[in-house]
């Protein structure tokens, strides 16, 4: 585990990298890691099979890059994704 982050931040970084709608730019804004650094982080932190699945999933996914996103998408998550209080 990287000493720069708490256990919660470490878990959140992995979660953000797995999420389809969270662009790499959001990860960079919060954690200071560029896409290549996120890939290296995930390679280091995940099991080899999990890393391969993640890379396969992220390769070519336009929602992970703000510049390639549909301009109609302005949120990082679906409004129905989280339960209402």
C-alpha cells in the first residue's frame, strides 16, 4: 500500500479506477496520478488476473476520458446509482 494515502483513500482510488463513469482526469484532480500512473498503481495493487480484466475493460472506453466523452454527460455517476435518504 502506498504510504501517501490512508487505507480508505487507497480503496477509493481502486474503486474510482474500476468505475466506468469516473474519468482519469477526476482521479488526477483528487490523487495527482495521471493515466499511466493509475495503470502502474493498478498493476501493483491488483492480482494479475484482476489487472488483466481491468485493462481489458478500460481499453477504448470513452467514458474514462473527458475529452472523448459525449458532451451530454456531465455527471460522474447515474442519479439512480445511490439510494435516496
